[in-house]
C-alpha cells in the first residue's frame, strides 16, 4: 500500500537529515493514477495539480509505477529513441575491425 511520497520539494528545506523518511514524506492527499492511464491523461493530471511525480497504483493502492513530468518531456523531445519492450533505452557500442583494436 502506498503510504507516502518523498520528492525534492519535501527535502529542499529539510535541515534535519537524521529525521525519519516517514516524518518528511507527504502522506495526505497524494495524487495517484490507475494502471492504463495514457501519457496525455497523466500530463493533464500533473499540470492540473502542479506536481512532477505521479504514482501509478492498482485497485489495492499498491504502487505499480511512477510517471514523471520529465518522462513525458523526454518522450516529446526524442520520440524515436530506441527502447526495449519495457520502455528502457537500448545501448549499443562498436569496435574497430583492425588488428590494433584489442591493444
């Protein structure tokens, strides 16, 4: 069950770094969305509530994922980025073909 969320906003003016996370995190009126929310709807929710992080929960309020405003911006800036089936960026490398490659 989602108990709270800690964001930069919660930590920005925090002076006591020994304080427990449970005392710092936002616990009430957490804005969430359900599984299946498309990115346009998520963007609307983020803008409407002036937040940058949107927890995705199931029917039991169990945390399933997190949509960030930065995710949406990156998708708009680089719509053709090469990603795997889980939405993670793929990485590739190449080496030369001459004999000195392994030196």
